[in-house]
C-alpha cells in the first residue's frame, strides 16, 4: 500500500466547509485538514475536530490573502502579495519582523483553540513559499518549537513531474525550492510533493477522474489537497466545487479508487523529510 496524505484545506472558512471536512474525516476519507485561524468561526468550529484528535493531522493554513486577512489588517490580494514578495517587501529590513509577527499571531490563534501546536503549516494560496514569508516562517518555527517533537512539518507546494501543469508550475515558482532549501538547513520536517491543483471547474465525474490521476501519480508520502464543503455557499468563489468534492469523497467511487490505486490515507508527521 502507498501511504498518502489527503488534506482538506480551508477548515473554518465557513460552516459548510467545516462540517463537510469533519464528516469526511469521521468517515476516514481524509487524513489532514488546514485551519484558517483568522476566521471568526475557528473558535467554535474547533470543537468539530476534537473527536478526531490524534486520528488526523490538524495544521495551520497560513493566511495573507483571504477576506479574513484583510479584516485583520495585514491582508492583500493574491496579485499584490506576489508583487510584494517579488520586490522583497515581506523580508527586507524591518519588514521581516513584521512578517514574523503576523505568523506568530496566527500560531497563537491556532494554539488558543486547539491547545497544542499545529501538526504542520501550509499556506492559503501557497503563501508559505513567498519570499520574506518563508524566511519569517522558518524563524518563527525554530524560535517557537526548537528541535523538539512539537515541530510542525511544512508543505512544499510543488507537483511531481508527471502531474505538473501550468498552474502548478507557477505555484512552485513562487518559492518551493527556496523554502525546501531553507527548511533543510535547519533540518525541519517537510513534505516534498503536492497534488490536487486544478481549476475547480467541471462536474463530479471530472473531479473523480482527476483524483484517480492524482492517486496514481503521487509519490509515496506526498500530499493531495482538496477543498470539500457540505454544500455550496453563494459568496464562495469555489463553493460549487466544494460541494462536488464533498459528494465524491464521501461516496463509494472514491473508496473504489483508493483500493484500485493501492493507497492508504495516512498522517504526515511520521515520514516528513528532514
């Protein structure tokens, strides 16, 4: 059996996502979920994960680009964040301390309602890889958790060669290799391949076909990300896709796909590379 992490991003983005993710995790159809701690729902929705403690990885979905980040005072559009990173605006001079403070506040918010460090850290729209943010993230993790067992692993958002398309290449170009190298210097745990990148278009059948492809292409111990929700939410740009993903992941077709691919859904802490 090939062990893979199936991670549902965006826990707490809204009630339908939180409930859908918790339900799929209870069905053992997920092995990780990433939390948007700037959402006002995090404080209450954390209770949905309590029965899953120790059964799935629960991580921090580091956020600079959502409406929650904008409301928190540090947010930017994705394009603005990419431009700022390219110009060194997150990590040049005193800006690095400001960036680290934003990360520390999100780690504080995670721990306040979970009562433990995150199992891992990734990023909403992959901001964990952006120049300046990646340096501040490594500083924060080393300063906060040292070399102890509580050190979270970090997602490297880079598709394996057989599954790379234009979108995934753009994501990786925002700093996958640079983040991986910086983590390696400090011997920090990390995963090295990410699948599940697509345009959120199509129907449930298309998502199922994509999932079968990802399961086949994923190297052992890599991550497939997904974004399920129990139902579409009208002001959620990918709400319809969330509902389709939820329907597929909770159904018999996904169980069959896992069996046919010889895949076992696992947590990541045991095998994240150092």
